C-alpha cells in the first residue's frame, strides 16, 4: 500500500517544512519553496510528488472569505435523526449547499454539520428542512479563535 511508506518511515524535517509551507500558501513556486527548505527545485518537486503519491497531500485548495460573498452567518448543527430516518436526513444534508461540511459522529447526535448562511432567517429555513426527520441543536458561531490548520506533524529524523 502506498500510504504505508510515510506511516512506517515518517516524514523528515524537510518534508515537514514543505507541508507547513504549502499549507500556508499552496501557490508558492517550487523555486521559492526550494530556497526556503534548502533544496533544488527538482528535489522539491520530487518530494512533493512522493507526498502526493503516498496520499499525504490529497489536494490543493483556495481559501474563500464567505463574508465577501454575502454569507456572514456561520453555524454548527447537531442533528439526531428520529428512528428510521438516518438515510433521509443524510440525503437532505448532502443536498443543501449551505452545509459546507458534515461529520457522522458517535454520541447522542449522529451528525455535526457546519453551515454558512446569509441570515438567521436562512438558518431557520435550513433547520426546517431537517426538523421533520430529526431533532437538532444549533449554535451560531461568534468567532473562530482557532481556524483550520494542519494537525501536528512530527518528523522522525
């Protein structure tokens, strides 16, 4: 299996620097990245390719400001489907573009979903779509003191 290479051998300090740098700026050129990590551009490109092939790097993305798109309300929805309605609730959640991520979890709730919305009224309409099939508990996000970031990366060398 490809993924075993990095799981068994770990990553070294250069791979760690590459991952941290790419997570801050995925558009950085290989020339600049090579200078930052102390390698040649072809060596950096080869390491990135190996990290991609091993499944360590799954893709590259762009960070969008939802406020600039008119979506200033962020909320977490904890959702507990009523018996026999789990698949129905899942389908509803998958069909809502306002749901920007959703996890199936253990505990009292089955799903924890994050929504990005235009208004509290918009949030209410979203909740109304799942409420016939589930119980919900919603929290509007006031601020995000810790934003999405990499998990700890420890180099083995």
